[in-house]
C-alpha cells in the first residue's frame, strides 16, 4: 500500500481518488487520514493536504482546474497577481456557481479533467493572452523560456494556439532576461528606439 501523503506531495498536494487508487492508496487509508484531519476533501472524490495552495483547493471546489495567470504563478513564472483565481471549467459548466474572486475559462470539451488540479504550462500561457497586457504576456513568455519551463518548440506551439493578432508578441521573446523587471525595461527602451544588451559579461566583475 502506498502512503497517500507521498502521492499527494508528488501531485502538488491534491489528487483525485482515481489517481490515488492507481498508486495503490486504499479508500480505508484515506478515511483514517480524514478522521485524523491529516487530509481535507475539497470536493467529492478529491483529497488534499491541509497545506495545499488555496488556488488549487478553490479550483477543485468549483469543479475546475487552476489555469491562466494563477497557474503561471504556481509554476513560478514571473507574472502579475490580480488577486483572483483563474479556473478552467468544462464547456458544459455554464451555470457554474463561483465567488467573485474566481475567473472562469471555458475548456474546449465537456467533463472534468481529473488527472490534475492545474493545467499544463503551455495551456496556461496560451490562456493568459486574454487576461494580460502585451507587455505582461511577453514578460511571462520570456520568464517561462528563461527558467526552462518551456522549450523553443513549445513556444512555437503556444503561438499556434493563440489568435494571429497576438503573433507579433512573440518577436521579442528570447529567454535571455532573468527577471520580469528586466524584460519590461528592455521593452520600454526599445519603444524609445534605445538599443541595449542584456546579461553582459564583464571580466572580473560579473558574473563572479
């Protein structure tokens, strides 16, 4: 029998019963952990550690997955915080009951994806085009590429997922900048027709 806590940690602190069972976790083990308050059940069939990120718990509670900028923050992509939880919900969830702090993104298909409580980073970045400004989406793409969270091939994949009017946003993205503020600085200098180089190596000074 697998330990439920270990499986949950490996899945970001939250998982569906089907996932837990596939790892050998027995229902009676889950009941004992619930009784001992070592687990919480945010929605029927879902189990989580009490320390799980609030965004994940809230998304599962309303029947969806953390998505868009909320997912990017959990992926540690440099991204603005609008203090709301962005959630992908099934296409048949038109009457979703949700608090004002939740932003719903409709999936292309009906039914709940039980494989994870958070969408993949490629989907999250594609969704963010509808919620972020041009500058902030370039920052997010640059951050994800710099951190190695996406590959150049996946960057091209994201380009194919968004509307053509957004395609020019990809031109300045190269992953060379190590912070969102640095990316914003470069973008604003370029708007003023000021050319600059980033991460310049200075012998004996930087990097050490």
